[in-house]
């Protein structure tokens, strides 16, 4: 039984999710099936009995093998994902929404709910996966009470290791983000990165039983490295575009960094825009809304971090790891 229920925090996280086209209802339950939270944007679950029936079906199907799955019943599709802290997020979506489109959102929401229940810092921003939810017509499973489950993701060894590059102007906190993530330690002194530093870190996606190996290239942001760094972007499958929320000039340079990445990295590149140093509230010049709008114009997700107090740093790396493998998650009908 999960005892600490942070309803207000959870509501904030769920709100943008429930706002997505085609998402009708969200419930969070513990492994015994007790309801922790529920909210709806339509009356798809009409009675208490319907809800209990739904929870029962999900609990029966959450096994060691499947941490995430989908049921199909009465023109409704149900997607469920285990969170890291012994709870399950259940989502009812309209039947025309494709699983491929909804799953990244459901997964990220489950991660955020897990963090909230574990009292870890979490940002109530839902990254934009740029997939249109309701205009995709999926294959309907056959049979009146048919259901199918996501299989455990089992990518082969060679697709588990990815090169990622951290870009952004000097002193925005690129090295600090990488170090906080890898060592858990923060350094106050600024030591400019000369050229580039290469570090490796395994990123475990608990809900999917997958470990993604990240080879992180931390670029020097100072002007003198501008020539060489585009070469370092070659073959990168992922990248962070980092700016400092207290220095507008670092925000304004993001489109240039974006262009450099697009020209030089792999064509399958996954990017995330990051506003760092959000702990410096009084000195902040770039608002969350500005960050979201820039990310939207570039068609990538936006997150805000503080390397200093470790806020959202791990979540940022987890999101990029997830984006790198999201298309490799097998979905099988059973
Ligand atoms: N308050 C605060 N300071 C930070 C944060 N992240 C980094 N810093 C500080 O900002 C300065 C620059 O950080 P770095 O991580 O070295 O910046 P960088 O982007 O790697 O810089 P270059 O290697 O020159 O491109 C250091 O003094 C850090 O301590 C943060 O989240 N909050
Ligand atoms: Mg650096």
C-alpha cells in the first residue's frame, strides 16, 4: 500500500496528459488495486463497478514479464505502465489512438508519478513527442474481449549503445549536468571544457527492463572550439541543447546549435532542449513558457534542470534513453 499520496503534485503531472487528444481517463493504483488517484476528461468510466472491473483486469495482467501493457475492451483501449514505486498508471484512450503514439507519453507519465511517490523532484511538463494521437488508425485486435500486451523490450546488444552530444554556449552547465548525472557530485568552480570530454554511463529504464549505454560527448562551449565541435557531432544519435535560464544570450544561440546538430549528427537524431540553473530563481531571465515555445518551434521536448541541486537531471537522461529505444519496443498481440 502506498501511503504518501501527493494528490496536488500528481494532479499537476497528469493535467497535460489528460489534455492530450484522445486521452479520456487516468487512474493510479497500487499493486493491491487500491485507488491512489483518478481523473477524467470524459465520462468513459461510468460507474464504480466499471472502474473496479478495469482495475482488476489490469492487476491480473501486470506480471513480472510485463511492466506495461494494453487491453482492448468495449471500444476503449486501456494502457497501463508500472511506475518505479509499486504503483500502476492506467489510462483509457479512445480506440482510434494508436499505441505507438500514446506509449511514450504513458511511459514518461509513469516515470514522473513514480518519482512523485518516491518524493523525488519532478517537473510537471509533459515532453512533446511530436506524434499526432488521434489521426492514426491502428489495427483493431479481433475478438470481443481481445487484449494484447507490450512485450518486454529486448533490443540487441548493438542498438543498446548510443553516442550522445551535449551542446550549448560556454558555462551553461553542460559538464555539471553530466557530472551530476554520472557521479552525483556538483562542482562550483568553472573549468571550461577544452575541446571535448567523453564519458560513459548506463541508463536503466526500470519499467522496461532495459539498460541503455550512453557514450556522452561533453563539448567545450567556448568560441575557440566552434570549428572542431561540429566534427564531434558526427554520428551522434542524441543530443542536449543546453542554455542557462539566467543568461538570455545562451537561449538566443540555441537555434544555431540546433542547426549545427542537424547538419552534422546522424539523421535519426533525438534532441532535448534544457533550461539549466533553475535554482537561481532571482536571477532568472528566461521563463518556462519561453523554453516550451522554443522547443515547440524546433519540434523537440523541453525540460528544466538544476545541476546544483540535482533537480530533474536523471530524468533528462532517462528521457533521452527512452527516446533512443522507443521505436524498438516490440508490441505483440497475445
Ligand atoms: N547555480 C547553478 N550553477 C550551475 C549549475 N550548473 C552549472 N553551474 C555553474 O556554472 C558554471 C559553468 O558550469 P560548467 O558545467 O562548467 O559549464 P559548461 O557548459 O560545461 O561550460 P564549457 O565547458 O565552457 O562549455 C560552473 O561554475 C558551475 O558550477 C546550476 O544548475 N546551478
Ligand atoms: Mg564543460
